[in-house]
């Protein structure tokens, strides 16, 4: 099924990859990638936690439709989630979301999309030596406290001015946006890691405008003179 149109790819992802992508997440990713392209924010796209590659594929589908050839790097243990620590939900089993790099590349091939660079291994092992120098967009989807903190620690210093970090499962989407942000019961470590990493920063992660399902951090840009 080569060269499917972006909207057809979205339909396939929404119907076959319901565990990890949905109508809430895909438009936010599309909007932010479109902004990066229009504002000519330089740098690669990085996804931490790709599982079977649904979001990686959506990223490339959107970039292709925009005529944007920037590099996409995606990282995963391909052994599923690590065992959680004291800031995580003990009921989440280690090994959930196990897949293989071939799942990611096969999904791109199915749609005739350029493959990403896939980096198998634990974030703590791969990120120190295998991140692109300049990053424009991060999709942080590691679910656990240590995974999120490791991702922020290595990626934020490489962000281009105007770059964006989207944090999946940031907070409880059932809590109204005008009430205090509350951790998602299944993945409480995600919010905690963001709060701990940005404790002293002037621009913390906030809920995306649509829902706390995604957190959003924008790297400041120098003021125009
Ligand atoms: C919810 S899944 C990602 C879903 C994916 N973004 C998608 O669009 O389908 C979370 C993934 O993060 C990976 N992961 C979590 N912590 C990790 C770590 N410390 N190092 C490597 N991979 C990790 C797991 O293996 C799992 O595949």
C-alpha cells in the first residue's frame, strides 16, 4: 500500500494502533510540526519510546506532506517498559509494550515513507552518544519516571530555539483544564519527572491546549529586535 495520503494514514493508525495514538494526539503533533516547518526551526525530530512505530510513522507522514525532509530518530528498548520505581505505579508490569525495530520500519514501508533511524536500547545507554546535535521536536513517550527524566536530561540541552517537547501521558485528561494538573493514575511518574526536571526553570511543561493527555514544553526563542 505505497504512498498513501496523510489522511488515509491517519485513518489506518487510528483504527489499528488504538493503544498508543488517537484523535487527540495526532492533530497536536501535526500542528507543532507544521509550526516548526513554517518558522524554519532547525533540527531533527526525536521520539523516545516508539513501540511499534505508530507515532514515528505519523511524524514522517506529516513531514512528507509538508515537504520537510528533516531527520527522524527514534529510540526504544524493544524490551517494553522498564520496572518502575517508587514514583511509578507498581501495578504497571515491566515488559509492557514489547515490539521490535522491524515493526517500526515495516510500518513506514507499508505507506511508502522514508524510514527513521532506529536506536534500540535503554535510553540511559543510547541517548548519551546517539542523539542528533540539534533537536527541533521531541515526542517523549517513556511512561516511567526514570525514562522521562533521562529523556529530558539529554534532549533539552540540545533543543533549538523555538523547539518543542511533547510529553505523552503527561497528566490526567479527565481533570478539567481549569483545575490543578493531576498525575495520570497509570503513569504518575511522567508528571513528577517533568516537575522535578523543570523545578528551577522559568518555562515549565504545561498541558496542551486541548488536553492534559499531552504536556508541552517550548524552548524559548530570543526576542526579535
Ligand atoms: C507507550 S509505548 C510508546 C508508544 C509509541 N510512541 C507509539 O506511538 O506507538 C512506551 C515505549 O517506551 C519504551 N521505553 C520506556 N522506557 C524506556 C527506556 N528507559 N529506555 C528505552 N525504552 C523505553 C517502551 O519499550 C515502550 O515501547
